[in-house]
């Protein structure tokens, strides 16, 4: 359900046959297969050191590439539907699209960045630190404004990206930096004895991260991860400044619409908007509590 419905909604809105490059699909699929297999196979040399530095994050990135390739394949099929431009998207749909994209993309990217920041290879450690500190040092409003207004100025004339796509990329990169720090905190909370025990068992860095370290670290930071998701969901209201009408933006636009404007439009609109956000955020919070209890995050004795 969770995988079919978003894809079906995307096909209905875009009409399918999105004109995606077959070369891009092939490159994405091949990259996903290579990264996934390379994460499982023990390689030697420089490539092996790189894979060991990032551990399970390589396989997650490969899986993400495969998912993107699958979505691109289904989106390239001509379903005979009329395309709905993103300029006409609005309301709760935009809120969910921005939030879900940020949530889905930030977790695997955050894991890769967290492992990269703790990598023994100076190059990847410096790149990860630079990326994380840069995105943590700028507000989301600036990111959205730059992606919408400033980015086209640096592109060749005639080149343009969809406004919603630019916002999605900015939100995903922004949230991945905060996610990386949450996961890094979980990695640092793991006792050193866990690493030594994994090494004593003869496990490689890749195996120890996948089977011992990362599962424990992710359990520890479940509250922080969900808190980042909740914050991201509420921050989707900021897309209004670049002309994307999310749920709150649609409510505010109805205040000046003669067909909807009434003395109580503002009160009822804000109330419905507040209740909607509360339901989604409270649901994520309660699911976090459920996961903590189910996985015994508190390490009860």
C-alpha cells in the first residue's frame, strides 16, 4: 500500500510518459546493482577501503538507486493521461509530497554522511563534515529561496528545473544533514566494547556495522529521528515563500477568494489546518513510542 499509492498518485498527476532518459534509467539501475553487490562482496585495494569506510550505507544508497530506477521506469510508460503541471498542485498533496520526499531521502543519506564523518579516510571525512556543517549553518528559508530564485541564474540560458523539484532537492539535502548528526550521536553512544567484540569475532567493518553497530545505533536515536521527521513535516509550510501552495498556503489563499470568504473562513481554516498537522505529528510521535517499546530501546534489565 505504502509503495503503490504514492507511485499511482504520481502517475495520475504526471500522466506518465514523462520523457525520462532511458540512458539515465540504465545508469541508475546499473549503479544500484553495482553498489548493492559491492556492499556485500569483500573487495581489495582502494575501492575496498572506500566501501569499508561507508559500510552499510553503500548498500542503502544502491537500494535507493534501484528504487529511483524503478520509479523512472514506471514514469516513462505512456498511460494516455493528461499531465497536471506542478503549478496546479496544492493543498495537502504538496505538504505530503515535500514531507515524504524529505523523510525518505534524508534517512539513507544521513546514514552515509554519518558513516563518512566517522570514516578513517580523510577525504571522505572532510567531505562529509563540510556537507553537514554547510547545510546545518543555513536556514531552510534561505535554501528554498536560493533553489527557487538564485539557482536559475547560474544555469545556462533556456535551462530550467521544475520549481517543486528544486524545493524537494533542497529539503532532502537540508534534512539529511540533521539526520546525519542524529545517527552519528547514536554511533558514538555505542560502547567501544561492541566494536571490539565484533572485531574479535572476525567480522569486517562492513559486517559489524550492518549486524551489530547500526541496528543498536538506530534504536537509540529513534526519538531523534522521529523528531527530525516531525520538524520537517511542519517546515513544509515554508514552501509558500517560493510560490508553492501547501495546506496552509491554500487555507490562506481562500481568505481573499469571493467564493470561499466568509466571516469565519479564517477561524475554521486555521483550525482545520492545525488539527491536520497535529494528527500527522502526533501519529508519528506515538509510532515512535511504539517502536521504542517494541525494540526495547531503553535496554531494560
